[in-house]
């Protein structure tokens, strides 16, 4: 899955791709933020990106990413959920 860093203006509900940002692998981004990520909303009008996610670093600074979601993301999230409740 591909992603790109974004800027999100919550007051105006406006999402833009961060200037100078390059595409990244979403799994590596999640690992970089120790899986402290959460989905905020659907995205329909920015290229092929389908979801806006927020990530938090060790100092609790918030970063936003646009993600091109696919079936592997949903399998990953389900597997992670099952691991968290002790079912593998």
C-alpha cells in the first residue's frame, strides 16, 4: 500500500498533500510510528487515495497521511485485532 504525507485543516475539512512529500510504503510508516495510527475519514477527491490517517510519534506529535487502501490493509487490521485479543 502506498501513502503520502498530508496536511489536514480540521476547521475547514480541507486535505492537501504536503509540499515536497514523496510516496511511502504504508507498512513502513506504521512501523516508524510504532503502529500508533488511526483512520480519520474517507477521501474521494485526491488522486487514488481512499483514507486519511493520523499518526503519533513518541512525543505525541500528530502527522497525517493519505493512504491508498486495499484488501491487504483490512487483512492486516483484522490480524492485528485478533492478536490483541489473543487469537492468532
